[in-house]
C-alpha cells in the first residue's frame, strides 16, 4: 500500500481509465462524479476514512466515474486484492465499515434495478393495452 498526496483540483482517475487501484482517504476530500451529455453528476463526496475505486480491484473494466481532490488530500492506494486482504486483516474496524458500505451500495443498486424493471414492465403493459 502506497501513500500519495493529491493537490486540490487534481484528477485521481478518469472515466474510462484502466488502472485497478482503490483508495482510502487519509486526509482531505475527494469528489467522485460521472459525466453524461457534458453534465457532471456527483456520486459522492469522500472524506477521511472513506474509500472509493474498489470496483476496479474486483473487475477488469474501465472506470465508470472520475475522482478529483476537492482540497489537498492524502490517500492510501491499494493496488491488488492481496494488499486489500492484508489491510483488512490488520484493520478489522475498517473491514466492518467496508462490508456495511458495500452492502448499502448493493441494496441501493438493487432498488434502482427493481425501479427500472417496474418502469419497463409498466410501459410494456401500457403498450399492450393500446394495441
């Protein structure tokens, strides 16, 4: 695990990047956002103790969002599953926090998916009734 210092306004990673590191905020603040039709939408504002970019560690896919330092920020960079496992074993409180946050993110994703499926189903029913 490496510590890195990022200056205010500096991009940590961009949508489409292929690096596989995840980050833990040691100090400072990071904004995570994505851009659609030239409009940036903030996904999260990360502060001390928060983590981001973890999906890159588990999947070999390009980044789906951009991360930028909001102020001068110090980060811990975790570059492999083995580094993450070692960090989690030596920091059980962080491990518990990570499990809670990932479970919340999964629950939110499930709710969004169900909502979208309901929208599609409703539209299909409306279309069938109009025929």
